[in-house]
């Protein structure tokens, strides 16, 4: 509004207020879009880490259970253990190690989705300030 409120008529004041509120809401919508895009980028990073964890978990189960279990079984058999017992112990040891690695990667991915990571903090604070300003003007 270019003119002062003392010299303006009521229709001009109302028109100016509507223009101000419209501009304010446009800016708030743009801020919300920008902040949502930032939060989505963060969420995509979490999804990527989660997916990587799943891929590694599946690959680890396929490759390590086939190769490491057999290798550890052969090692234990050379140390005098019977083959069925060595195979069982090898399977448990390799399975636990693979499970721990997978759990760590999946936990890291899920952490990106928790708590305040997806809140629109700046937009919320800005809307509260704008509401307070509108209350003061009316």
C-alpha cells in the first residue's frame, strides 16, 4: 500500500489488506513448497540408504551363506569337528554376522523417517507469525 492509512478510504484499506493477505499467502505457499522439497530430498536419501541396506542384506545372505558357511565348515572339519556339527556352527555364526550388518544399514535408513525430519518447521513458524500480525492489524 503506497498511501498512508490516515488518508485512505475504507474500500482502499480493505483492498490493501486483501492484497497484503493474498501476497502473504502466496509467499507462505512458496515457502511450504520449498521446505517440502528439502524434506523430500532428505527422505529420498533415507529411502536410498534403506534400499541399499536391503540389497546388501539379500546379497550377503546369498553369497556369504554359500561361501562363508562352506569355508568355515571346512576349517572346523580340519580342526577335528564332525561335518554336521561344523556345518551347523558355521551357519549360525555367519547368519548372526550378516543379520547385524543388515540391521545396522536398515536402522540408518529408517532413522531418516523418524521424529522431526519431516516436519515443516520454518513454514509452521512463519504461519504463526503471520497469523499474529493479521490479528494485530484487525
